[in-house]
C-alpha cells in the first residue's frame, strides 16, 4: 500500500511535504492542485499521521489519474499519531529536492506556484522565497500580503520555498507543540538564511477549516492553543539564547509573547479564565510599549486592544462579583 522511498533517486528541484490527518473532505482538491503544477521536476511526500478517515484512499484514487507523477509520489505512514510538527519532520527525512516546500492537505495552490518560486530562488540565489496568499472560507477569499517581514521570519511554512541545506547543515530543531510550530521553525531557518526574497503574488490558498486545530474556539481548545503558543515562544527564545543573540532580538521575543495571548480572545466570556489571562507574560506589556523598535502604529494598535480587553474584563468582574 505504501511505497518505500528509494534514497538513490536523483536530486529534484522541489520536494513538497504534505501531512495527512482527517482531511477526506479536502484532500482531493489539494492533491489535484499539487499534481497539476507546471513544474515537472518535483516530488510529493505525503505523511499519513494515522488518519482515521478515508483520506489516503481518496488520495490514491487521485494519484491513479496522474500516471506521469506516480514515480515521484511517496506515502509514508506513522505507526501512531504524532501531530503536525512530527509529520513535517518525518517528511524531511525523505526529501530529494534542492528546495523544500510544505503544503497543508486542506489547502490548495495555484498551478504555477512552485515553478514561480523556484525560478525566483535560482535567479536570485535565495535561501528562502515566499509569496502572498489567499485566505479562504470556501465561499470568498481575501488576498493577504506578506511583503513586510521581520529579520526573524515567523510562520507559516506553507507559502515558502526553503533551500534544503538549511535544514541539514544547521540541524534545525522541530518543536513538539503543534500550534505556532511553523513560527518556531521559520525563526531558525531565517536566522541561518543568507538571502530571502518576497514574491508579490498570491500563490497559496489557505483554507479556514472549521474542524482544524485553528478553527475550534471552545474554551478548552483556546487554552490549549495558548499554552502551545507559550511553549513555542520559549522554544524560540532558547534558540536565540543558544545562538548568543538574545539581546539583539529581545524586542521580537516581547512581540511574540504579546501576540501569543490573542488565543484567549474567543473565551473572554468565561470569567474563570480571567486570572489565566492576567498571569500570562505579565512583564511583557510595559516592556513592549517602551521598546524603541516598536513603531508608533504598533503601539497605538496594541493600546487600543488593551483598552477593549480592559472594558471586557471590568464587565466580567462586575458580573461575577
């Protein structure tokens, strides 16, 4: 059922890693967009993270319709469910590409995405090339510009093409917490990259899947995301400390801490979580606003958010008093 990867296969231009778990409603759309890419010298590494639905069977049916791709399609199966980060890590063990891309199996891509990004990478000798993307709910979509990026790039990984040697030469670590794990990955890759190039074209379609880990907004799910985000902030912070550059990037760390708290927004109606909110990174607020590297617009935006939250909190305290 599952093809064994032959490590004697010659180098490809691009390897695409696609984790599979619970996507039987979306895998067909994703696979078709992958197999119809205009780039020929490409391989696809699907990692079945012990999905319990018919995702793999549906995928195999699509593969049969693209015989010219068959020899460059590999399906790797985990013995047990390990999560998104581990699935991506497993896929990297089998790549033969000069560059690596990641694609989530409930998303889809434009037909020329990988050829476009690869040609840009080769012509500029870039280690990382990234593009804009569409944010879609299945009914409409909005273009998201990603031109402005900090020196230490965060996630996502799915709109980027990364030179494979960045993973192998620098022993990049994968976090264990799944929420925000791509940000922890990209911070490391961008730190070691010599050149990064932005393509001002939306080539990736990011689907807001209500059943994914990002779509569930129950109190328990939001808290779980918060603590996973905190874990990955600590992961990134420790990486900077090991590299001896924490002082240089400490303002980025403060920004990560602030942004990680957004995961509690959907559950503010639950007063019992108020104290959890207050106790999350309590030192970050004042330091963030005093930082000379945080521009005026960012400070005003943050203050407005805090004022809004404070009004909510005041109302909650009165309600449960």
